[in-house]
């Protein structure tokens, strides 16, 4: 780890001050707030008429309409909601890859998005993997109050989701930050995460060593999650094969995101500062 | 096989393990944690068979570099390769005598010689290979072969049982085989007779060791009166004084037994009078380095007598001859059918087996010859005769008849002549005037008649002698057209005997039996062959050393050519391949 994670949170918070979360155009759900919701509420914006039903607030009866039609008609207004961001973090051991900026980048990126969400007056919830998905302590507070995220969970993202999925708010924005390096079809997991979401963004955060194969020579690879070892002689052909495999994995995620309406982008942890424009391109962030 | 000019260059071979060490250190497995082995699935293998031991894998350029280094090290050694067209044939002369099997198994000179031969064959190639066993005479062990592996069958024929090793004859044969252009290797257990070896490319390798050995050097059994006299002579043929036990038996009966203490090269003689009826005597010595010369056997000698018919009209002369014949002890009591007729007629005697001794007619006044007498000393009739000082009366005008072989003459006057007639019978003519001679008063007279009867007796069917030395010819006159020879190991061999005398094939010591003829004419005889070769049993002179060489170092070098250019070319080709692979790898990465 090049910098302490707490410092990464501070850095992310500072970087996030320049951005605001780019809210989707579709109506959202949420607690009472400043954004128009998708349901009827108490804002000044007219939404619809409907027949009076017992229990309706008598103040909402359109008396003019009653005078014209002799029917009790209730005037509905759009509700005003506060948008919500569910930030789903992969804190499994693979995200805590030693000698890389991957865990620091995860902290920085989470802080950045949380700050940007705050700038967009969004509420937020942080979920992290462990024995199932758990809320990050003090996640409603600014990042500096989170403390370091506990990294190195033994469960992969998919396993944790299978054990205890996050309780995501409906019609909220959802952002997944993970290296997406787990076997199996990503579509089922992605479908569940996309269900009821106003938008879903998938950020693949890779270390540079994940994106590029090791240098040629004899290498003993150790899986940080399972501890499994693999001794291999890396040459040019092996490196090429590795790159092909990574490309196929990313393609499978791309296809899955396409099917679920999610946006996918890949960031390199060591180049995070220069890669934030990619988040603007997928309309996740916008200048504050 | 290549030869090496600069052996010190082997030090350069250290670079090979150094290179391997460098690569090992550089290419040993470096640990690298990865987020997941998901992306390495194509390289993962099933672990159901247990954990596999991983060894560092070296890149191909390592092997190319190793190859180039090895070539350079080899080139630095200055290797020279044998050229096929300059390679010489090899002729190996193997001492086939018994002394090559002296000592315990595995340490015998034969074993050492084989070891040395294999070392030489492993070091150097030859155009062809030929083995000659040097026994009493040289013997080719097989055809010339192009490859040393093909010598195995021939080597199995090298038995080391001969009573002598005529290495000079074997070397002469080797020279004749290849006209002197071959490399000759002599494998024996003793030094050459002369320091200077015969001319030619001869390498003499002696692989013997002095050991303690007692041996029979003489054994004989001869009729003596009514009984036989036996002689055994034992020698200590070691380099130091030693003891041994001599034991002589006849069947189950121990005839003689004595513990011997002999100085080096001293002998011990045992003379035993035994009854003529006593069967085979066997003598045995205790164990020593050479077992083959520790046994001797003596069978009963055949008492040969000749049936003589007297047809001499001169009573005085007849009486003289009759008494002389009786004194030889070789005249048979009967004279029918006669084997020797002593007569005075001009015609040869009748009888299929009858030899004749014709007493030539003498004039009244015979000449008295006092010498010098000319004598064919190689003839059986003259064995032991010395005529100086005697007077021999004969016809001075007599001449040698055509077809007669003069045996004893006085100048040009024949005294004793022989002629072989058409039937193979010998007709002897004696010119002798007893009244003018003193020869009948000397020992030469009975000796002459003993020679005559002995000569006739040896021409009888059967064996002339019953106790022989190994290596001596065993003549045999069979009865009939076939003979059956039974060897000491009880195996039998049928031998065709078209006519006359044959030589029995005797190759090993022991007691043999030979049978010929049928039914009443059947002749069965036993004879003993003994290993009585003192020179061969003498292990005091055995030595391990070598003499001679296959040419000077310069000559040997001409048989080889330098392979340095080829090695350099190969190394350059390897370097090019190395460069190409490095360039290709850079392009891919």
C-alpha cells in the first residue's frame, strides 16, 4: 500500500468536491427531498387528476372541477424526493492485492463518488462484501468518518451476493466497484443488482498487474482469495493468451451490462487520477 | 573416439554449470500474488493426481547458450577425430596358455587382460578386429570383424588351457595376416623374451603376477623286468620357498604321500617300483595358484614284443643274433605270424606284416673298416649308436642298391640300408662279416638290434606310448577303418582312419581310451596325457608391465584430424539462432 487508506478517503473526498453525481433522467424514488419523484406528492408540479377516494386529503379536491362535473376530483401533484446512491464495493481479498494501488484506489473512488453524491444532494449507502453484503459503518457521513474499509473478505463478490444480497433502495442509483474477477456468468448477478434500479454503473477497478501479464520468466502465481498456487513459465505466447482471456472476460461483462442497461467502465488503480474522465463519459459524474 | 590435445581446457567446462546457475537464479520461480487465477485457467492442471513438483523451466535461449558454450569448451580441448581411412586394423594376440588362468577367479591374468582390452577398445576405434590365440601354435579365434562388439563370441573361445604359448609364431601370423600395417596387441602374463620386440606396431601388455605354484614337471612309467617303474617329479615354480603335499594313489590305495618343502625352482623326484598289474596311478598336489598342473596320471604301459623268425643258415651268426635278440627283451616267445624275418636270401620274406633283415653275403676276405662311419642319426635304427673305435667287416666292393636308403656307411660302402616295399614293410640289409668285425663285441651291437625291434614294435597297431605330455603328438595305428576315442570327460569321438597312422586329437590332460578293430581283432588301449610343462607352470616370472607402442605420438596424431572448424561453425550457427530468437522475443513483447 503506497498511501494509508484513510488518506485515500481524504484524497477521494477532495477530488469528489469537484464533481456531482449525474442523476438519471428517469423519475426516482426516495425520501422526501428536492427532486421530483415518480409518485404523487406534495410539490407544486401538477401530475394528474383522479376520483376522490375516502381518506384523501380534502385540501386536494379540485373544487372547480366539482363545480363543472359534479364529481369529486382530486388534483395530484408530483412528489419531491431525495435521490439515493447505493455504492456497492467489492472488498474481497482480490481488491486488496499487495504491492498495488488497488485498495487505495477503491477507497479513493468510493469517497469520490460519495462526495459527488452529496454534491448532487443524494443520500447514500455503502455496501461492502464480507459474509454477505454489509453496510459500511457511518456510511451516511462524509468519507472521513467512515474509517478504513475492512478489506480482505474471504468471499468473492458473487458468493457474498448469494449469501446476503444488499438491501438496495428501489429506483436508486447503484454503482458497483469491483475487479469483476470471479468465474461464472455475470448476467444473473447483474440482473439482480439492476432490478428496480434507476441506473446501474459498473466500475471495473484493476491493478496494472491485473491488466498486463507478468514479465516473461518463471512465475509462481498465488491467488489472493483462495491461496491457490500456480507455477508457470511466462513467455510471449502466454502473455498473449492472458490478454485474450481478460478481453473475453470484459466482453462478457460488457454484454451482460448491455442486457441489463448498465454502464461499464474499466479503471486502472494506478492511473485513477487520469481516468476520472471515463466516469464522466458514462454519465456518472459531472462537474459540480 | 576423439583424442584431446589440451586436457587443461576442461577447466573451461566450469562455465557450463555457471551459466546454468545464472539462469537458475534468474529464472527461478518468483512469487507474484494475483487477484485471481481466473485469467490463468488455461494453464491450470488437474490436481487430482497430487501436487506436482515444479522445476524451473528455462527458456530455449538458455539451451542454445549452453550448446554454444559446450561447443566452445570442446573446441578449446583441441579434439582430434579418428579418420576412417587412416585407421589401422587391430590384431590381438591372446596368450592361450594355462598360466593365464592362475590365481583366484576374477583376478586371473585372463580377467585382467580382458579388462585392459575393453579399455583399449573403448578409447579408440580400429578398422577391423582379429583375435589370435597363442597356444602351442597360433590359432585364429574367428573371422576379422568390423566392430568390437562382435568379438564376444570369439573371446569365449579363449580358454587358456594350452601347455605353451608360442607368441612368436602368433606374432608372425599377425604380420602375415595384415602385412605389417596392423596394430598388434599382445596380452600375456610375462615379459617378451627379448627387450627389443619384433619389428612392427606391437604393444606388449603383460598382466601377470608372481604366485606360489607347485607343478608336476615329469611323469613316466616304463616296464622294468616283471614290474613297472614310475617316476613323478614335482617342482616348486614359485618365487619363494613353499610347501605342498604330494599324494599318489592307485584306485583307493594310497601309494605315496608326503609333505614337501621346496626352495624356489627345486624339484622333488619320486621313483616307485610297482607291479605291472597295478592299474592307473594318480598323483595329486595340494591347491595353489594354478590348478591345471596339480594332477598327473600314469597308465600301465603296453609291453611290446616282436615275433621274430630266424632263417639264417650260418649257425654261428644265427646263434649270435639269437642271443642278441634275447638280450633286448623285445622278442616275443612265438614267431608266427612273423613280424620280422632275419634271413640271407635275396628275396624279401613272405608274410603281410613281415619286415626283413637281410644279412648280405660276404666274400671270404672281407674288408675291415675302422671308420670314419657315416650315420643317419635321425633314423630309428641309429638311436644311441656311437661307432668310433670299432671295426666293421664288410664287402668293400658292395654298392648301394637302387631304392635303398643308406643308414650307416663306411665311406661309400653301405653297411646298413633300408628300403620300404610296396606294402609298406621295411627291408633292412646288413653288410656284416662277423669274423672281420669287433662290433658284435661292443654295446653297439645289441643296441642296433634293440633299435630294430623297437622300430618294428612301434609300427605295430596301437599306441607307441601310453604316457604322454600334453602337446606331444599321439600317433596311433588303428586296426580297421575307424577308431573310437573316449575323452577324460567320457565323451566319445569316432575317427575315420583310412590308412596307416593317425594323430589322435588330444587337447586336454587326463586318461583317454582308444578302441579300434572288431571282435577278436579288437584293440583297446588307454593312455594318459599329463600337463608337464615346467616353463608354463613357472609363475615366478609373471609380471605386470608393458613394452612397445603403436607408433610415436606424432604417428598416432596423423591418424586423427582436427574437428575444430566444424565446432566453430556449429557455435556460430548456434549464435545466429540465439540472435534470431532474442530478436523474435523482443518483437513479441
